[in-house]
């Protein structure tokens, strides 16, 4: 378990572990086996030979854009990637300047669950190494401190915490079982029982689309206690407190807990940005049309993506015309937009004809979560030192621990590669209103407030004396090409999300609305997870191949080929 108040533990979950087959994030909305599709020797599909070399615009060089481009290249198409900032998007690994070694900080995605099987396909393909991430009470975490209302609780395992935390855990287990058919859905997802998944989820979507996370808790007899709801919000499950998610749709939360997305995380050794950078440089063994040794980098001038897109509009023949920051104008028969969807509303001058009006409404109604982090480099993992009491006697406790608190810092993570090497501390990781509290402060001001808060929890620890360099910080809501960390649907947003996710199915659209495909994690059902970026990239690849007269091998049908069998629930709009 990786949580202070973990996700529900039921008999079927134990069977998951024993069988080594956890539920994947390919469900419950669209239970397509992306991992099997990617692993199939027949590949993802092909286009007619007359289309080989055809240029396809890929707007956005985050993970979704790079996966899209990589797979299109393998089919013989020529992806043209546009990127306003840097390759990687929210896979943003920063290095501490002036520090010894290769010390890094993960400003965006930093932990990935085993249920991210499509994402893991590319991690393995790129030959990257992973290691356990030190979440609260995870096996890789030496100790955890829960600090609430001025009282601190030290724990190495869940059993070390007071009974009230166990009561909250039991309440959450019961709430999930009573209100969301947890065991039945976990079993169906594990067994990839599509009819059963669809039966359960259809019922829940109709019942819960208008319900908030907090309302779902309040509706449960198990969570009748406000104190329990408060503790649950501040400490939460999986990676920490979830009270910042309380206004969001409960459907968003169920997707996480059903698929185990908040448990057993791993990080990429050397940084998550290594994945898109490696795919950019990789030379696939199996290529159509292009000579051996071709890579995405080699298909771009000077090995770099084209600059930011400033204008998108439709031109004669249902073409997509792209203007970039250099003033260059290019026209394409197909384009994939993988950047944050709000970019279409603000940073890019867009033709209204790009999307059907209902899709524009869905983009406008997209709700983004704010998020901030601050990291500092330190000389060594001093937190592993043994604490002493007032008499100088050893206490058997670590000097400092992974920390969950209701103070300004909320979550503090301790990151090291060994006892004798430089290390890093994520002093604070926050969301929504907690993130906005940091927005007016610069990095140094933030650090000072954080050190003061942590000093109240650890009065005998001089964190400052170990800091070896300047802090690194990010507020994703203040990033001009993101304007938020990721999508999180509010109650009533299911229909909007369905429109965006299913946009790759374009046969029923008017001809003058086809050819531009949406992808990226905010288009997915699992926003905020790299898995969603990969899944929607694969959907867009299928859409482009289909649009250009190609398709998949009959032995390996793609997401569009089986769409009618597994299509997301369609709620009435009248």
C-alpha cells in the first residue's frame, strides 16, 4: 500500500496481486486493450503506398505529440512537429544549476502506476529504467509523518497510525463498495470483461454524472462523520490529501481507484523527459518507406521541431493550414492537435470551422486543475539520520520523513539515489486553491514560507544548512502554454468529455469538419496521467491512417475498428 488512508482493499484486489494482472487504465469508459494493440507484431496499421511521404502536422511536442509522430513515421508518413516551448510538455525534468552530479527535479509528471501499460510499452521500447517512488507509506519510503491540526504522527506502516485513520480507511472502503460497485468493477477490469464493464459503468455514469466527489462521500452512511471526511480530504489515499478534488466529478475519482492509478508508483531514472527525447532520436527497426536510420529528429530541419503555431484555419479541399511563429505557412491533409485544448481559445488564432460547434463548447467548458511544486537540492539525504531526544538519546525515528500536512506545504517528498550522494527535496506539492496561495511569490519567497512551515513540524532539523543551490519552482496555471496542470471534469461534464475523446471517429462528421484530430491527456478519460496522453495518441494515429485511406491489419484491429462494441456511454442531451 502506498497510502496513509489507502484505496479499498478487497478480496479481488488480492487476487490481482497474486495473478500479477492489475486492472489497466484502459477503462472503464473505453475498455480498449491498448497494450495488446501496441505489442502486436502486425503493428498499428498502414496507408496506401501513394500516401508515403505525406506530411501530417503534429501540434505539440509533449508525450502525446511525440508518440503520435513516432507511430505515423513508422507507417511511412512524414510528421511535422510544432512545439512552442520544449519537447516533453509536462514531462518536464529540470537540472539544478551549479550543483554536483546529475541532480534533477520533476516539475511535471514524476510517478507512474503499473496500470499505465501503454505508457510502459514506450518506457520499455526506449530502454529506460524505473524505480519505486517514495509515496506516503510506500515500501520505498523509510517513514511518513502525518501532521494535522498541529499534531504529528510518525509511521513506517499503516499499523503505526492511530485508530481514527483506520476508521477513515474503512469508511472509504465501504463507501466505494456501496456506492460504486468497487469489487465487481475491479474484477471486470482485471478480466477485461467488456460486457460486464459496460453494464456497471453505464449504470454509474447515469447515476453519478451530476455528483461531486464530496457529495458522493456525504451520501454514504459510512462517511456520516464530518471529522472522518475532513481527515480523508487532508490525508486522502494513494499520494496524499484529496480535498482539492472534492468539487470535481466523482466519476474522475472512480477512474483512478478502479484502475489502481494512485498506487505503487514508479519514477523514471534520470527523469521523465528522457522518454519523449529518446523517442525523438530513436531509429525504429521496422519502418515503411523511410530508409533505415530515420528518426523524428532526422525528418526535421536541424533536428528541431518547428516553432509555435500561431494560426490554424481550413482552406479549400478540406485542408488544414498552419501558420507558425516564424511566419511560415504550410497546408496539410491531416493534422493532430495535442497541446492543451485551451490553446485553441487563446494563444492560437483559430478558424471556427476547425471543429463542430458542440466540440468547441466542450473545449470551452474544460476545467483545469492548478498545481505547483518547489524543489531544493541538498548535500545528502540527511533525513535518514536517526533522531535524538532532549537527552541526546536515539529515538529510533528518522530525522525527517515524507510529510503530509494541512499546513501550506501539504506534501513534502524526499528523493535520493543513495546515502552518500547529493539529493533533492520537493518541499511542497500542491493543487488548486493550495497552489494559488503560492502564485504571488517568487521561488525564494516560496522556499522561505515552506521552510518556516516545515520548521514547525521538525523544530530540531536545520533543513536550510543542507541546501546547496537555488530552488526550482513551477505553477502550471501560470505557464503560458498550459494554463493549468491537467483537465478534471466537474459534475455534468461527462458529455463534453465524451465529445472530445471520441473526436478521432470522424466518419459521421461533415466532410468540412474532418482531418483535424484531437489528442493529449486532457482529451483522455485519465487526464493527469501519461497513460491518457499515449492512449489518445494511438486513437489519433488510427484516425489519421483511416482518413488517408489506410487502416489496420485484420489480425490487430485498432480502437476505431472496435469502436461500436466499446463506445463510451451515450447520455441523452434533451
